C-alpha cells in the first residue's frame, strides 16, 4: 500500500475528502519527523514507536573491485 492508497482507504472509512485526509497525514508525518529529529521518541500505543537511533559507520566494499 502506498501513500495514495492509504489516503483513499482512510477517506473511504471516515467519509472525509481525500484532500483533508492528505493534509492530516502530511501534518502527522511532519510532526513525527520533527519530534524524532529533536531526539524525542514518539509512541503510538498499539501501532508503532518512532525513535532516532545512532549507528556506527559500517565498512563498505566495492563489489566490482573487491
């Protein structure tokens, strides 16, 4: 399911216009991104938890040259 499919499904279930659902989804993702970017986790009970995780750099290998 892509973003367009998600918007259509939510609009159908709620009876709202797709444009309104798109604006709400964009506001939701923007808010989550800003909050996690600031270092604070976002938890949606029963759905997902978003948190910023710092990973050490990995060693890369060029498959053409080995």
